[in-house]
C-alpha cells in the first residue's frame, strides 16, 4: 500500500484466506455429519459386497454343479454381476467422496490468482468494494463447484450400490431357493 495506491493487497489476500477457512468450517459443520455417515455406509457396502462375492465364488463349484433338476445357474451368475456392479458403484462413491474435502486446497491454490486479480484493481474505482467481492465470489465458486458435483455423484453412486446389491441378493436367494 502506498499513498497513491490505497489498496492493501496483502490485507485482502489474508482476508480471502480467512474467508476460505470460514467457508470450510461452515461446510464441515453443515455437511460433515452427512458426509461422514455416507462414508461409513460406503465402507459397509464395500465390505458386504466383497465378502459375499468371495464367499459365493469360493463355493461356486458346489453351487453350480448341484444335482437339482432345475438348476438356474444363470441366476447365480446374474447375482455375481449385480453384486460386482454394487461393489464398483461403492468404490465410485468413495472416489467421489474424496473430492468433498477438496475446497480448502482448491481455495489455497487460488491465492496466486486472487493476488493477480487484486493487483489489477483500480484504487479510484467507484465500485472498488464490489469489484473485490466479485473477485472473491468468482474464485470461491470455482473452488466450490467440484465439491457440489462430488456430493451429488457420491450420493447417486451409493444409492446405485444399494439398489444393485439388493437385486443381486434377491437373485442369489432365488437361486438358493431353487436348490431346495
């Protein structure tokens, strides 16, 4: 800041960083519990689908070569495919979930861009305050946008995982009932 340039860019940058930290704290306060529960459900789906796949494939020789006249082995294979799809969807939910906590790093990484844009501000502009707010708003939207998409995809993939798991389990139960 000089006499001719009344804008304290270091102060603006520090306030922008503090604003980012405040946003992260608010996001974690509001969404954190939901994200934590979703992560636990995703872990559960990965564990269940993996265990069922390993268990049923281990005994597949016994299951498929049953001496029951009406042995619908295609149901067993369909259940494996659905449970595998459930596992893949759960892993996709994990992947999307990893982006949910990416706002703060993205915000910190945007500091050079903010500094550059702050340096271009005209100190005598009648809209100086609005220009500063616009810069911070635009950069925060850029940093937040991937988080919103990740939240949507993590949720969709977890729901898909549940749905395919249930259908796969039903197919397996029908296959088992046919063995009796």
